[in-house]
C-alpha cells in the first residue's frame, strides 16, 4: 500500500460518502434497475417478488406472470392459487401471491386502480415495505423518497464506515443525511453492482477495490491476507 493511503488526511463521514459516490459513478456510469418491467404495476409486483430472491430469478418468472395478468383487476380477481403457480420458484410464494392480490385489491379500492406515488400510500399496501416503495417511487415515478437498503447495501455501507447500524431503517436514515437526494436510489444500485463485482460477502477482492482508499476495513483485510500468505509460504 502506498503512502497516500496510509497518510491520507482525515475526512468527515459526509466527505467520504461523496468521494465514494463519485467513484461509484465512474465505475458504474449506468445504474438501471435490474428488474424487467414496463409499467409501475409490473415494477411493484416484480419488487415484491424480489424479497429473499435474486433479480435474475424474478426476471425469469415475470414474463409469463405479466402476460397472464396484464392489469391490476386481473390480479385482484385472480385465484391466489393460480398466482402461486407462476411465482413458486421465487420462494415464500404463498405469502407473495396473497400479498400481490391483496395489494391490487387495495389499489383498486383506495387509489382508483393506479399505483400510488407516495411512500405513505405505497407502504399501506399489503406486502409493501419501505424498501419496495423506494424502488417503485424512484424507478417508476422518478421520486427519490429514500435509500433502498438490501443485503449488499447493508454490508458494504458498514464496511465503509458510513453507518454502525444493522437495522435497514437506521442505515437508510444515516445515508439520507450523507448523500444528495437525487443520488439516493442510484447509490443503492451501484453498491449492489460493486458487491457482485468486487466486494463479495464471502471473498471480498480488497486488493482490486477502487473504494479501498476510503474504506476503513480494507487495509486491515489486506494486511491479514498478506500475513496468511506469508505464514503459508514459511510452512511450505
């Protein structure tokens, strides 16, 4: 590690967050939602299905689902067992199917058949947590109401020393104070990309991580890995 890393000036947490954000923008200039959808309703349902499931798996399931149920009324009037048959491979499928139908019923009854465009309204829908609402508001309506905190965001944000919390709502509150509002949602997507490409949960590639300069835990991990290699060489 060079001297610029070991002797870097002390930065405020907000300044570090902005430097990390700028680096992420350079690394991942395009930050689209990884779920496939064409309408706000489709995005809402896809995001509900993504709980405890990969986006890739959801994207395999939704084409047939969306073709069978093209409107909110189709879901609201569907036999929940039929919805289950389409979403079974996403896990927790009974709850997901039940919530999808119930959410669509409420959209018809309370919101005139249109997916609502506020955090309060969305989180009143069955099965719609704040995380889901953040995704829908940002990508379907261009409203940055908060920061989506999934497992990648939670893990990497803690690695970067931008929060000390484990609860997603607390992490989100910390990040909302550190980041410009227009970047709230794309911060999350870019961290997900970085988690998949570099900062893997089981084997983080700290040696080639472009965020290492601002990561408190990175140098420690590299030092530990170097000691481990030295010990193995000595014993060989």
